[in-house]
C-alpha cells in the first residue's frame, strides 16, 4: 500500500492485446541491477510502459533509470510514481550530443 492508498497492482492495470495476451515492454538497456529507458521528449508522464517497467523494478528488486533531456517537464502522475517508489525509480537529466 502506498501513501496514495494504491498498490502497485492498481498502478499497472494490464492491457491485453486482441488475443487476450497481456502486453509487455522492455527497457532500452539492462546493466547489472539497472534498467535504462531513454526518452527524448519535452513532457513525460507515467505511461503504461513506464508503470510496467516500474512494477518490474519493484518486483525484481532492481532500479529503473529514465534518461530525459534537461528541458523535459515531468507530469504529476510521474512525480507521484517516483515519490511512491524512490528506491526503484530514478530520473536523470542528460544533454544528448
């Protein structure tokens, strides 16, 4: 149970394909106990992909690191998710070349 009164299962409502198979997602890279997801966007929210990878990070005891450009604005739902699981979700701002 989180501070918001939600469980991780509440956050990740499984989305099924046409054939009733749950959709999955993979990070851009996995190194040691860290999953990396690179997003070059101006605004980032807690998408299904991010919520599913965050759930995976919590269940596997790993860390999800999302790399965004310095100008990226984080939506409230992503900020809330990060506060909910700070040991498992980190957002890094990096300039791309």
